[in-house]
C-alpha cells in the first residue's frame, strides 16, 4: 500500500490595497485515510472528489447557465465549501 501524504495547493501572488500579497490555499491528504474510505490511494481520491463535486454543482444548478461557460466563471465558494465536507479540507496561509 502507498503510505504518506499528498499536498496539493495553489500559490497566488498579487497586489491588494496597494501592497504585495501572497496566499497559499492547500490540502493535505493521507494515503492511509483514502484506502480506508474508498480502497484506493490519495492521488485517486484527490482527483475523484473534486470531479464529483463539480458534477454535483452542475446537477444541483449551482454551476449552471445557458450557453458555454468555463468553471472558473462560476462562484467558487460552494465548491470550496463542498471540499471541506467531502473529505478534502483545505487551509490558507496569507503573507
């Protein structure tokens, strides 16, 4: 069995209120926990859970509009909230 942890995150840098700002949003997932829950390692878990949440957002019409849209055009808050409740809690470091 695969052991250890995955770490997936995004570092965003920019200017806010005239000052440089860096924000790191990340998730750490343990392979052992993923095996217990779904019988697979954390790489598959961290791929499948966000895809499931995206489908859930579309089916519940939280992410829906007529025409063609990129997921980045929709409100990210419901997706981020669902990550926390569906097994991929995230953390933030701001500097």
